[in-house]
């Protein structure tokens, strides 16, 4: 009798054993992979597409041609624009103006001008190409220098950024290799230069004296 009871219990347990569908483990793996991929893409977009819609930052841009400072670029409307004040105002209004869409080359494009690593086209169709001569006969080349000032958009008067930028010496700045693709950061000071290789952005003109030096701040996002 005891033996029959034991076998009966075993058969009873077998009847209630949970059987999972064979496809369930595969479905779980797919869901997990999709979730991980979604998080990764969201993170990648958040870190690469900066600045983004909702941001409002500023960078100063001075342009020098053959040793002389050019007038500020005139006002135009876009999410990345200028008020004719020597500043690049960056507050993207569409996805196309986010991230790389806010680069310096794009800023020139939005304004109806052109900037590549070899060509600078300014208002009035004034065009300067690498190797083209300056008035003194020396061939000019395009380059861009950058320096990040301590000024931020939360600091107040935007004109202070443009004023400080004009005082920064070339020796305190860094060369930007792919400058048309450079996306400015808040408080950036940019000097776009067409002139003889190795020459200062301003030459043939005495450097002003008594001007304060730039405040060194670490590079940051």
C-alpha cells in the first residue's frame, strides 16, 4: 500500500509541473536587447546632439583678413544667427540646427555666406581662398583660433563677451583643425583668420597696451 501511495504522489506532482513555451526565452532576450539599445541611443543622442532645442548660448567671432579686423557680420534670422554684434547666438529651433547643425560652417551657411577649410566668402561676395594674395603680396591661408572665456550666457551683458574676445592674444589661443565643423561652446572666443602662415591675426598695427589678459578656465562641456 505504501508503494502505491508514493507512486501516486509522484504522478500527481508531474501533472502540475509548469511548462513554459519554447519561444519565451527568445522573446525575453529580444525585449532585453531592445531596451538596452534604446537606452544607448537615447544616451548617445543626449551626449552628441549638443547644443539642442531649448539651449541658448553665445560665442564671440572676430574675423581678420590680411591683418585687419573685419566689421561684424550683419544680422540674419535662424536658430543659429547673429544680431550684428560680433556674437554667434545659438538656440536651435529645429533638429537640423542641433549638434553639428550649430557648427561655425553652418552658421556661415545660414547667413548666406561660406566657410570651408580653404574658402571664406563674406558679405558682398568677397571671397578669400587659400593661396590668394594679401595686399602686401604674401599668400594667405585660412585658420581659426579658439579660447574659452570665463563669461557665460548667465553672466549678463552679451557685449562683454565680444569685448573680451577682441582682447585675447593669438598666443593664448588654440588652433582648431576642422574649424568649419567646430561647434562653439558657451563663452567661446573665436578668431577666424585669413593671412600669411605664421603671422598674427593682426599685423602692421601696434597691439593696444594696458588691456587685461584673459581669465584661464578649463575646457568643459
